[in-house]
């Protein structure tokens, strides 16, 4: 349980930091990837033009968040499936050994 | 850490592809080998890949007032090593480049290098070093995952600085500008990623320490002392 509590503590601090900063300062909360673009245009004096464009761009922020959520959902599903599988496997092994021992003591 | 589509000029995008592709190719070979020879590791491989999928989809706000995302590559690097992790990272990056307009196909080489190779290599060696110096297993995992995440963003900054040296001051001035965007934003996220990875690792140790032992990720002595501590 200790590690769970430490992790929870770190996440709480993280959320608190966000809550504090977003309520006291004015930020756009944009992506760092996009900010790098601004740095590039500053460094090159705005002359750099990307020479290739994304083959597909989600038509709206909603579609984009759908695809991101899908990515997370697929990942979580796989993790949950296998951890659950392992857990059940460990339980069944335990039960099998216990039954075996009981059989031995009866004999 | 995604360098956007078309934002790496010639010759840099080719250079990063040339560096990444051989690693990924060897990673594919290693992955096939491990799948054939050790089928019992397949679920762990799936979990490590899925972990990258989940963590890299979470765009989190940072203290700098901008958002970035963890990489999730630390766990794969610790269990399977950087070669195989580079393949998993590249798959995630392709998904994001094709469907999300995040990163890009022309910058895939550079992004694979930072997230799939540089980060995992750092994570792998930090883990080995931490275990050798006798740190607690979960502290070692925490440090490895945190530094793998952070190293990824440092490398992205270096990649961009090399491609866009400042008119006055050159690469180092650029590096400072890019590192301000990436490296500082990433510090709190890397800490969270380290903690979450350590927790995930704890569950894997609890459930399948036998596989980790066989793959020599952990030593029997480490598992013993963890069991004693929890008993």
C-alpha cells in the first residue's frame, strides 16, 4: 500500500500545482509541441515553412479527443485484461496447491 | 516531444531516419525471437506496449502553463531493453502521425530516436546502475522511467537546435530556447511518470515475478527481500 500512497501523493501535488497556477496566472495551456513551432519561427525570422503537411488532420478538436481517448482506451483494455488474467491465474494456482496439500494430509 | 510534420529540414530528417531505422529493424528481429522462444513473455510485451499507448495519449498540464505528455517507455526498456522498446514506440508514433496529426511521417525518424531509442537507453542503464548500487527495486524503476522521459525531451531539444541554429549564438542558443519549452515543462510530468511506472511494476512483480526472474530483470535476492518486506 505504501507505493500506492506515495504515487497518489505525487499526483495530488501535481494537480494542486495545476490548480494553483491556473487560478493565479493566465496561461493558454497549449501543447509544448506547438510552442516549439513558435521558437522555430523566432529563430528563423519566420522564414521557415514546413515542407510537408500531415496526410490527415482531425477535422475538429472533438474528433481529435475521440482518437486520443481511443488510444488510451485500447491501451488500458490490454493492461486490464492481462493483469486480470495473471491475477486469476495466481489465485487458481494457489487454490490448486492448497487442494493438493489437503489431499496429501487426508491420505 | 513530437516534432511536427515537415518541421525538420533536409538533411536532418534523413539523418534521424538513418540512425533510427537500423535500431528498429534489429528490434523487430529481437521481438520475433523473444516471441518464438519465450511465449510466456508475450503478455508482458503487450502490457509494456499498451503502457506506452496509454501514457503517451495523456496530455498533461505543467507548471509552465503548457501541456505535454509522458512517454511510457521506461517499463518496456527495463523489462525488454531498448531494442524492442524502439519498435513499440515507433508503432505509437505512427498511429499519432497518421490519425492525430501529432508528429509526422517525415519527422518519424527523429521522434523515434528521441522517444524510442534515447529515452529507453537512458532508462535501461539507469535501472541497471541503480540496481547494482543496491537501491530499492521500485526506486530504481522510478528513477529509470523518470529519466527516460526527461532524456526524450532533452534529445528533442537537441534535434531541433541542430536543425535550427540561431543566427547569433548558434546551436547552443537554440538549445536553450528549445529546452526552455520542453525540458522544464517535462520535469513534473517525468516525476509523475516515474511514480506511475513504479506502481505498475509492483503489480507485475506481484503477479509474474517468475517471468521477470527468467528474463533476468530482477535477481532472486531482490524478490526474496520484497516478499519479506510485504509479509
